[in-house]
C-alpha cells in the first residue's frame, strides 16, 4: 500500500479526491464559497462536493532560485523544517541547507491535498487531508498505522496524554444564523492514539455559551443571496493546547488543559475551557484580519499571523493580554511585499526568532526580533502551471529529529 521512494513514502493510494477547503478571502456581504456554498443554479446534491473545492492563492515562482537562499551563519535556530506542500499532498523534511531528508505523500496518481502534516512525539506522522476527508497516521518510515474517515480540515495536534485533537467541519442549521440555509460548524474532535473518535464538541456552541466575549452572528447581506448558498461564519484554522502550568502564573486565564483556537472569519483568537464548555477569553476584533496560527508564548503573550485581508498586507503580531498592547510586530519594509491572503504559519523558535510560512509566495523565512531575515527557503515544488507550492512549515529541534533519522535511515 505504501511504497518507498528513496527515503520518501507514499500515503494510501485509495484516498478519495475531494477539496482542500482552505480559506480564500470572504467577499463583502457574501458567504465564503468554501466549505459548503453552492453557486446559483447548482443542485444541493452537489453541496458536499462544492464544500471541498480548493482554490489558488500562491504567487508565480521566481524561477531563478529555490531551496535555501538565505542562511546567515550562526544566526538561524538549528533544526529540521517540515514543509507541507498543499498543491501536492506532500510533506517534506529539509535540513537547514535545504537538503531533502524524508518525504511523505499520496501514492502516485492521487491528488488530494493536505492542509497540514505533523511529526508526533514518537516519530509517527499525522496527515490531514480535507479533500479526502481523511486523517492518517503513518510511521516515520511511511508504514501505515491507521486511516480514519473524518471531515478534518486545517489542523490537528497531539495532546500530552497521546490523544489527538483535530478540527472537523459539520453542516447544521442554526436558526440564529439563518433558519433556511445550512451553516458550517467547526468541531473540536478528540481521537485516540489508535484512531478512534472519542468526543466531539461544537465550536459554535462553545462560543455561544459566553457570547459576551465573542458572539457568532448572522453575516450581513444574506438576504441578497440565492437560497442555495450556505454559510461559514467561524472558519477555525488552528488549535493549540495549553500544557505549561507556568502560563497560569503569567495569566490566570491560561490554565493548562485549555485550548486556543484561531478563528479566521471572526478575526479573533479564542481561549476555550472544554471542561466548562465555554469561551474564557477572546481577542482580535478590530485589530486582526483573517488571522492564522495563534499560540501562547512562555511569557504569556500571544503570537499570531495577521493575514490582513482587507488591508492587502500581512504582519506577525505579539500581543500582551495583560497590558492589552501589541508589544512586537513584523511587517515588510514595503508592507505589500509580505502578504499571505490565505493560510500561513508562524512559530516561535528556541532562540527567540520567529519562523513564518508565507503561503502566497510558497516560502518560509526566519526572522530575528529586529526584523532581519536570517534564513529563507523557497519551496522547490511547483504545480502543473509552474506556481510554487503553497506551504505550511514547522521547525523541529535536532535532538528530536536526529534519533529518528538514525532509527529509520534513508535508502
């Protein structure tokens, strides 16, 4: 079922073709066509197919360069970078010089994209395919462990107890949003390490249990739309589990075991207590525009990618909930030169730098806190039209990856 390609491995040839279902900019007064919208004149029978349609949001490549094009000696945080190339349904592990060490992908001929891949603590790889509605776990050497049929999208993480927490989409009618059209609810779903669904929680219900913090409301302009359209009012894209008890000392709200979720269409990040079944804290309205990949730093600050849908340029923001101030941000010297309209990642690194995934341009770059780019990578993978692959990126430390490379040597 899986074949080795040198050190590369192929994922489940039987995965179905669906749609990536990631986030184009929502048009004014018009719900997103993904997931769930049916264009005027389309039959509702194609609803689920339309819900999975992908979209293009990456730039034409610079044909003169690829791989690592900036690597300032001694400045970048050492490690190995996992790049998820969405047009290809492929995740590739690169060293700091841009050499490909391992790759995981769909079997030859399968085209379902991935929204993210992650290396778990024991070296297994978790792969999220919204197009195929499949959550897959394989060993580091590519041997299959299990594949679960589930309407996953965007993100999935491993919890301290070994379970997985993944984002799942589910259609439902919400009278407060629109009694006639289906809405896309986002679920937080717990999956056992063995691939069994254990519990599902509705993000809409969690938020509406405390609507004074962040209310999910009926989007404007629905009365002008044909009845076939469905609504995507939340559109979560990343989830982070709080595991450090010291965070509560920095901010009592940041108790271990709570969950931070990034909500693109609410322009917010929200802290959820799944035991109490409600939202505890939210921020971003009026400040962020279509954000991605929020996390809480060791100092209790929030790091987030502010995509900047309406303004036409992106930035990385560090926000202090204690003071209510943005204490650090990065934007390009010419702001429009850094704009990832959809997707994108941001990761705090051990040396204090920040790793950014710019999906629109198919690149990753590492910034020091002075805003200097100390490492830059241009994805060498392109689609059939020559556009550089859209990326999500994550850096892993040498002490974690090198034993895996030694245990599972390449061929």
